[in-house]
C-alpha cells in the first residue's frame, strides 16, 4: 500500500508539472501566423528583435527534410541579414563544396551548383528560393558568404590552396600540393601503382589519408617559413587540417568528433568580432549540452562555452506530418550528390514525448523562450523523448530521452509539417 501511495504521489506531481509547463509556455509564447509567407514574416519580427543583438544564431531542425523549417530559417535569416547586419550563413554541408558554390553563385546556374555542391537532402525548392534571394542580395550589397561546417575529401581544397598561394608559390609548396591533389583524386591502389616508391611496407585503412594530413602540416610549415599571411589562407589550412586530423589521431587511440569539427569551423569565423553568423544545422548539434553518447551536442556546447553571451540556440520542432529522407546517410560517404529524396510519414509517437506536450497548445504554430521557469519545471520532470531525425528513414527509436529544458534558448513549434519538395529526379 505504501508503494502504491508513493507511486500515486509521484504521478500527481508529474501531471502537475506537466500542467505547469503548459501554463508557463502559454505565458511567454508568441503565436506564428502560417497562413501566408507575408504574415509569417511579420509574426517573426519579435523573435528577430529578441535575438538580433547576438552574434551566433543557430537555427536547428528536428528533421533535415521539413519544408516549414526551411521557410522559417529562410525568413529569419533574411531578416537578420537585412535588419540586423548579419554577414555570414553556415550550413551543415561539406566545407569545400559550399566554398565553390558561394564563389560561383553569380556566374553559374543555381540548379547546376546545387547538384554539384549541395548534399542531396538540401536539393529542394525552398533551398533554391533562398539561394536565388542570396544571389540577388549579394549583387547590391556587401556579399554574404554561404559557408559549410562539415568535412569532405575533394580535390577542391588543394585547388583553392594553390590559387591562394599562386603569387608566393615555392617549389616545395608546389610539390606538396601536387601530391595532395593526386592522393585525393586517386584510390590508394591507383596512387601506389603510379608512385610505387611511396607505398609503405604495410598498407592499412587510415595510412593513406594520414599522409595527406602530414602533407598539410608540411605545407603549413612552408607557409610560415616564407612568412605568407592572409586570413583566407589561414581558413583553408584550418579546414584542411580539420578534415584529415583524425587519420593521424586514430593511431593514438583518440579522435575529434564531427560535432567538435563543426564547432571549430564556426568558431574560426566567430573569433572575428565583426562577424555575425547564422548557422543552419540539426537540433542535435545546436544543443547547449551534450545529449547523446558524449558526442552529439558538442558543437553547441563548445560554442556556448567559447561565446557564452553571443551564442543562441533556436530549435524547430513538430508533432505530426511528413518528412523527406534519403537512403544513404553519411554526408561525406561519396561526392555524387545524386541521391533521390523520398517522402515518409512520421512514425507513431512513443510515450512521453516533448512534442506531445507542445502539441497540447491550441496554437498551430508558435515560439517561446526557454526561460528560467521552464528550465526549473523541466528539471523536475523525468527525461522526455525528443524527435531527432537525421537524413535517413526513421522510426520511434529516433526519439531520444533528453532534457529539452537545458538544450535550447528558444523553441519554434509547428504542429503539422510537410516533407520538402525535391528539385531533381535521380531514378
């Protein structure tokens, strides 16, 4: 009887906390009018006013394939650029590819650039609309670069380094860059057939790319020896090292996680006091606390730690609807960005989800700041399951037990959402 009484008390307490959470959200929320783009734009004025004095605004999403999230991010980003002086957008996409896209935005067709340099999940109508706006904006204003914070292994990077060093190129640098480019372009077997003298006694899965990392370090030494200084060169070398450092570190039994790589790439630009950056990435990455496997959330956690008063995490969440996915999952698995997007309905919600609590509100769409009262209420509740869908098809197992109250500064919630509309058919 005592056990049953204790259980009932706990249950009543949880219900009371749940009700209090809804009451507190109702006190501080702002409804969003999603009936038209113009009305949605106007209803986001207050949010932009609240966050616009910060320097790093991370706009998250609980799936990479939700049309409404891209519309929200596009509107917020445009307003931050036009009204608050933001001067850079960073996407969860391979760095080298977005460098090429950004550089050629004014001269090449948008569709062609998207096919060659955007990860397939982003090849959608909403992304094209934003790029067309950015292209037009950059024609009459100081250009806003579109950067990537993920890594990849393409010949683009040694080509960009060669271009940057052209006026100061030494024979030693030229030799290093030539081998760098060849190692990226060729499979190990092809490279060692062409250069048998470079084949090690023991070939393993990591040694080939480990040599690329060492080439980059040697290039950096040559640059320092020649006293060549430029912010652009520093950026390229930092991103090159970040892409390949784990091939060196794996031999020490430790690696730098993907979230840390993304944090370092954003932080590089944020260290410039005049930089005002919008980051487009997943809710899991922007979290201010590490939430899964001592890894996911390291990006947001590290940025919050390094820029405590300047980093703002804005999550986007939904309750029901459909989303887009692709069958390949790894962002740098290959460089054929020709994976078809498919549409899928959300799986049945497991019990005790944060989304279900948010959906109890009568508003179809709204946002709220995660204030101290909400944090305190969430702290008293048991961990709740939160939807964190990636690029692939998802199940109820992709709802993770976390504490949403400590993860974000703001939450934008749209009750019913739809899959993105793909631009291209690859099948």
